[in-house]
């Protein structure tokens, strides 16, 4: 083999090795990437089916129901527009409370419930994930717009 051919062979083997390494990294990350959605997006079927994802918002006041086994908890997460029922089996964080921010990671099942594998609560009074804060702000704006339109409709009917 000529030196030129050896050099080309080394380059091809190096590129092939790099391609295999990149492929293995991407394959490993595929199962570990968790996308974030709001209850409105989940109800609009924007969330992946059969894959784990995160849902965030506020724990709906009056929705927390603990089962007799002491570990299973049913609660609702809301973004002030739509509400998503969640079931979690495990020990909840100390900061988990009704009306406070929460992020749950899990899968949507055929029964319409999100079966959470992990529940995260915000770590202080002032923090909320930017995505959750934006989603709640958009939801409140949409709700205010809907209420304004509903208030105008009866006035338009009487004229």
C-alpha cells in the first residue's frame, strides 16, 4: 500500500469510528430527553403518546386526594385554562402544596390520566420555571379575552 492509500484508510476508519460514536450517543439520549408541556398542550394532543414527558403548572386547589395505602396520590395540574389529572405513587416533595407550582414527569395512559414517575415542586416562594410562568400568563390572557368576548355577546344580542 502506498502512503497515500494508508492515509486515506486511516481517515476513513476515523470517520467511521466518529460516526458510530455519535450514533450511540444520540441513541442513548433519545430515551433520556424529556420535553415540557402545559395541560393545554397535552389536552390538544401536542404531547407525545407512549413517551415520557414533563407537564407543569399549578396544583389545583381541592384536587389532592390521597389513597389509603399512603403512597398513591391523585391531583390535578392546571395552567388556568385546562386541567390535567395526574396520579403518582411515591413520596411527594415537602414543598408540594395545593395552589403551588409543580412539574410532573411521566406518561399519558389510555385511561386519560398522566401516570407520573417523578414529581418536582418549586424550591422557594419566588421561583417558577420560565416555561410554566409563560404558559400560565398566556392562559390567563386567553381566559381574560374569552371572558371579554362572552361579556360582549349578550349586549350584542339585546340590540
